[in-house]
C-alpha cells in the first residue's frame, strides 16, 4: 500500500469515526502519540431502520411464461403452469407438486423431494431462475421433463431383522439369554415389601409362596 493510499484510508476512517461518534469530534489534522492513549474510544455504527433488500436478478426483465411439466415415466401427465421468468425453480416445483397431487387418481401423495426436473439431458437446479433455461430472451414457453423417485419409507422391524440375519449368514445366530428366575436377593426384597404391606404373617407367607410358584 502506497503512502498516498494509506493517508486516504486514514482520512476516510477518521471521517467515519467523526460521523458515528457523538461524544467527541476530531479535526482533520488530529494526531496523538499512541503511548499517551489510556483507552480506545468506544463507538458503534448506527442501526439502519429499513435496510434495502436485494433480489437475485438474471439481468433480463421479468415476463409471463408458461411452464409445461411432462413425465418421462409412469404416471403419465402434462401439466402447464403460468408464472413469471424471474421465479425460482424451487417455487415453481412446489406449485407443480401441489397441482400433481390435486390430479392424482390413485390417491398417491407426492413430495417435492421426489421430484427432479430435467431440460432435455440437463438437470434443472432449484436455486436458479426460470429465465436461465429459456431458449432465448423472446421465448415465452418452457417444457421440463419430470422424474419422480420412489418415496423413502422405514423398513418394518420384522423385515429388518430378516435382512440382518441374511447379512449375518447361517453360521451366526442371535443368542437370547434364557430367564432362569429371580435371585435370592430379589425374593428377599419382595418379602420386605410384603412385610410393610401385609401385617398378618400367615397371609403374608401364603401370598409370598404363591408369588414364588407363579414365577416358575
């Protein structure tokens, strides 16, 4: 960085501090030895109440176009939707899925994640605007091919266990520990509980023996 550039930067930065600081102002030729500074003065940039919003633009003016969605596989359909050329692909895809579900005759409900759009052999990306895929600036129609993937569903537990056992092979089996009854300590704890709940010793002992027989 040249000396002139450094001076220009320092001048602009000084002007900025002067603009945002209400407690102190500095002359254009202000200078002070850094060793004499006790602290750096606090300042903050003013909050912008209504910051300008910038929208993505392809450079061309927006216009009304007709997008036709055609299926490459079953179910066969041809759905036309009128929109504008500056609309994102993701938005028109959502509108297409909504219309597709309205026309569904077999009760199948599709999600936007299942839909993949193609322009001939080229993938159409969600973050692009439709104008990117128009043949030229004068075009008012766009035809997109639709690929619908199968919906992902959770595998039922019995089927999942069969798949795991098949992967393990015939030489590996699942070992399930066999229940051999309660330990002596467990029975002692149970009897202590019965002593607190049943005052009569005969009834308590009879109930306790019934529990031990039922567990066999």
